[in-house]
C-alpha cells in the first residue's frame, strides 16, 4: 500500500541513486513544460495562417506532424540520462 501512494519508492538499500533520480525528475518536468509550450506555439502560429488562407490544410498537417516529431525528438534526450 505504501508503494502505491509514495512519490518515490526505493527498490534497494543503496541511497546513492536518489540524487540522480531527483535530477531526472527535474529534467522531466522541464521537458514536459517545454513540450507543452512548443506544441501550443506551433498551433498558435498555424491556426491564424490557416484561417486567413495563407496556409492550406497540407501546410497545417505538415506543421503539426513536424512539430510532433520535433517534440518527440526533444523528449528522447532524456534517454541519454542525466548526469
């Protein structure tokens, strides 16, 4: 029961991994915030262009897919690990 309600659970008696886990959690929070800001910025830029007819449907689709790929690539940086 305690593991399900805890913010963090230690699976070993070794506490040396705790600082790395905290750094990783902070990096994850920054990455999530950046991803949300980038996704919103892409949509804020594309929606008005599509509404006035400057960007047609394909431009909006490519911008959305490109933004999704960029955000996914940015998130993959976390797999390298935090020092």
